[in-house]
């Protein structure tokens, strides 16, 4: 289901561009699941095995056939369920209730909705990445006892990350470039004796994500600080729990589903998008429809490694 020409014309291009650049503080899921535009609401995930990372000999003799390669293979089906929320600007906030809200008021309203949608996306990504059933036995480990990073005197986070990186390299031929730490795992790493010992001659008095990126030998380290209220009692909990995810993620700034990577967020091309506002007489507000139709998917599970309970006391 794609937008028709009439539907496309009612999208507010300025606010839609604003929404696409919106970043919710504490959200890091796009480090593992970058947005990859797709044209349809259903299909099959392009997955990658060893062939996605294989070295091909492109040399050919004059007149001989040219080798042909394909991008991954059609894996599990995916389905994007249309989703939407509305942002409102009450007339009480406006100097001129009859005029369409200015860009500042409209942006503030859209930000409120995008904050909720981005949290939903973060939570959905974490549920996939933290699910041990999505990994084979060689690409996951649950830390226990003195191996937990909270056991500051005995834990060895650098060694654990190296083990994960080697598992990814051995199965894909490419090194991991991203480490996602839960907030609790990051806190534990900052107090770990072996890490503190490694930086004592650097003149730094605190452990940062930049320092950890150097110690772990990866390009990107991010910390998932988002919390979410779930259950009947709306109990707050960390979206990323106590876990660590190590992965190879495509570094292409224009993410596309045909490139080998741990995961992607399949998103309908042109989204998130904001509709032009309409006046709601009942609430005395201008209302903007916000659409962000997406589905996070795993595209290369051997390009990822789950280190569970690293930050669990």
C-alpha cells in the first residue's frame, strides 16, 4: 500500500523533514537498526549469510562470462503495520486562533508525538536484539557470578567484547564495529578494575564511551538510556535491560536493505511524514497527523552477539 498522488499532496514537507531529523534523548536503536526505506508494507527480509561477506574474484578473460552476484536472499516475511498519532496545537497557545500554527508551535507539537513514536521504536528494537532465541549458541553468552561486569574486581569487559568480535569475524569475515551498552552495563564498565587499570596512565579520570570505543576496538559505542513504563502498574524499566549487543552494522550513510548488516528498520519511503493540519472544533485545536510506518528486522544474525546480564548485580 503506497501513498497515492492525492495523499502525497497533503503531507507537510517542512514538518516531515523536521520529523525525519528528530532524535529522542537516550535512544540508540538506530545504531543497530538504521532506517532503510522500502516501497511496500509487506515482503521478505533480505537476509545475509556468508555469501554477503564473501570475497569474489572479479577477473575475467576477454570474451568470457562475467560473474554475477546477488544481494542476500529472501528470508523471513515482514509486515509493516500502519501507525499514526496526532499532534495538536490548542488555540489557547496561539495569538491568532484563526491562523494555521506557526512553524515553532507546530514543531513543538510534532516533537511530542515523535517522542512517543521513537520510544516505541526503541522498545521494539530492544525486544528483538535482547531475545536470546534470535542468536545461535556461538553468538550469545549470559554472564554469571564473577564474570558479570558488576563484579568489578574480577570482570573483564574487554575480553568479553573481544570474544564476541571474534565470533562475528569467524562467521562473517568482517569485524564488529558497534557496541550497544545498556545503562547498567555502562555504569558497571566505568567501575571495572581492569578498565580503570588500562586508563590510569592516560590522564583521564573517568571512563567515557570514546575511551571504551578505543579499548573495545570498535568505531561506535552507544549507551541505551531509555526507560519505559509497562504493565498494569506502569512500572518503569530500562529498555535495554542489563545487556550488551555487539554487531557489525552497515556504515553507509544512505542505508539500504541490500547491504549486509546486523539489522535494519524497514520504513515506508518518505516517512515519518506529517499531514497538513486540520481544525478540530471540539478541542479547539489545530491537529497534525503523524505517520511513522516501520518494522525493525534482523538481516544478518551472525553479524551480532548478545552479552546478557552484563550489568545485572
